[in-house]
C-alpha cells in the first residue's frame, strides 16, 4: 500500500543572503527556520563565508550577475510569497538585490540590515549604508534592525528602549512599512522588542536568556517573520510566532562550538 504524499509546503520564501559554513546563521539558518515553520525555502546566495562559532575568517563575494540570475531563476519558475534579505556586502549587491525585489512584484520583503557578524566581523561595507537607506528600506514591508544597526542607519544614539522607538520612527520616515526594533543590545534583565508601524506599536518582552548560544538569532527571527507573511499571517501574528520560535530555539540550543553557538532550529519538528 503506497503512502499518501506529504502536504505541499505553505509559503514560498526567497532568501537573498550570505552562506554560513558553520550552519548557525545566514542561508543555512534561514532554510532551517523556514522549513521548521512549514514553509518552502529557495535562495540566492550573495557571498560564501568561512565561519564557525568563533568568528568569520574569510568572505568570497558571489558575482553580481550570478546573484541576479539565482533570484530570477527562482522567481520565474517557483515563485515566492515573500522575500527575506540578509548579508549584502556592498553597494553594488544592494542595487542588484533591490532590482530583484522589484522583479518579484508586489510581495512583502523582510529586510534584515546585516552589518556585523556575532563575532564582530563586518558584513556590510560602511560605504553601502547609504544604499541600504535609499534602496532597501523603502522596499521593506518589515525592517528588522538591532540597536547598533538602527544607530548606523539613523545616526541616532540607541541605548534604551525609548531610543529604539525614536530610531524606529526615523526608519519609518525613510519608507519602511514596518520596523521590528530589536532590543537584545539594550542593557537590562528583560529584552524588549518593539514592532512599529504608522498605526502604532506592539511590544514583545521576556526575561533575558543568559547564554553564549546566540549565533544567527537575527537571521532566524527575520526568516521566521518572512515565513509567516508568506503564509498569509497578519504582521503582528507573524512577528509574535517568530519571536516565540526564536526564544524556544535559544532555550533548546544544542551547545555546539566554543564560541557563539547556534540555536536549535529544528525544535518544532520534535515538539
């Protein structure tokens, strides 16, 4: 007796980002996250990085025409219900990815403005920040900066939750449809993230998890949000599910590596 076919995945997400050889962040974390939440992940890789939990020791950029061709190949055949962007590297890549988003048509783009790896290695040229502001932020259905990224994009000091709100208002003014201001870098016993739109805000708050296993949290959260949007969830519900998914993935971290360890992206498959 043959088995019934598995149900088709719901929610196609095209991820345009860099690869992480250690599997904890970047494209690898994105694919794991989207799959764990029931979506279908396709990719356009912008760079191959040499990294593990101890840091990034090498970056090999992918040629611009290959980045564009990967995105077109996915969009013209498989299609996408959402796009998620991560490591872009330099201004030329930003321009290429902005064009790919336009080619995709009217689907939501979740923009994670990746600037620095968890271990401190730069992943976005300083000269490219202006391109992110002018090209990526206006195309973002959801922008997901942490405090240092928000400070770099706005020129504001971002050290408190109220600072996050002020920076969020500035990012909305630059054209983002919504911003999820991440509070992990803000000091305190509790972590407060603030989802902001022109209609108001929603906060997500929890006890700070004291752990070294935080590698890829930003990539994971943004991909989880993109999956929810691709599956048709309202923005607030998509972010809430993503926030809870990342929180549990941190709690269940497998304890790998000697530095900033990865999360347990597959916990939903065993729950």
